[in-house]
């Protein structure tokens, strides 16, 4: 499963990556149509990465 992290997080980004990789997840620096999950503390924050994830999800649902 491919995941991306956006925005501020309580745990350090490095710690989140270590935990995710140990759990067998594939960490991504950017969002694409292949991203399964975007992790954020503030879903309404409107980061560019989160916006791209929503657009990619909507496009995928229309196909």
C-alpha cells in the first residue's frame, strides 16, 4: 500500500516513515493516482499534496 504524509504531525516525519516501512507500507514523497492513503492531522488544511490526492481520487472514481 502506498501512503503519503502531508502537513504537521505529532511524531517526527522520520519516525512515521520508520513505522510505516516496518509495517510493510510503501512511503511516497508525492501523491499520484497510485497513492492509497494520505496521512494528515488537518484534513481541511488544504495542502497541495492533499488537494492532488482528492483530485486523483475523484478522477479514479469516474473511470
